[in-house]
C-alpha cells in the first residue's frame, strides 16, 4: 500500500498519513517527540529518509511516500488489502 506521510514540527513532530490520492486521511494527526523517532518510522515504512531530512532542514515540515507493511498498517489502524 503506497501512502503519503505529511509531517511538521509542532511541540514534537506531528504526522498524518494520506491515501495515494493525497485526499483521503488514513491516519489522523499523531505525534512523536523526537526527530530521530520520526525518521526511524519513515525508514521502517520504506520511505526516503534523505528526502525527509532535506524537508526538515529546509522547512521543519514535509511529505514522503511510504509503503507500510500489513503489520504496520494494523498497528497504525490503516485498512489494508495486503495478505503478506
């Protein structure tokens, strides 16, 4: 499942995950305390950490495409059609 993770720095790091259409919210606003935690999540879900770092360096916010596994989708509450 390809999805878009939007993130921004606001009293920690807030993120939201959207469907591939960039409109449908799959995961509403959630947050993590540290940038390293956010980057680790992005890496584990197959996103480009380098793109995320560039966005953070430039604007303290950004978006990356991710490809979460079925287990990661379940953990985040994302409906998934994957069987693996």
